[in-house]
């Protein structure tokens, strides 16, 4: 069963997306950052240390791109060839 706090956060962010995408992005970044901090400094007792490290790394990885808006460029990204 999903956590009621996660459901409430999801509803809050969903309401912000249409009118205030920057605010919604900031809320997501904050949520992911806090999960990373929690797993690093305040891990739950019933979760293995390796799982805490993995969840913390994943949360921090998800928080990084949430802080910047997607590129609006119409041209595809190009890779340089050696």
C-alpha cells in the first residue's frame, strides 16, 4: 500500500505543474534531495545498508536533473565522432 505522505506530495506537485512548472520542479528536487539525505544520515532500521546507499544514490541522481528545465532546442543532440 502506498504511503499517504507520498500520495499527498504527489497531489501537491500535480496541482502545481500546470500553473507553476518551476515550483513543481523545485518541489520534486527538494523531495528527491531529502530522500537522499534521509538514506545517508537517517537510514531506516529495517533496510539493509547497501539498499540505503542505493536508494540515496538514486534519489540524488534524480534530484540533479529536476533542477534544470528540459532543453527546448528543436535540433537533435549531436555526438562528435573521433
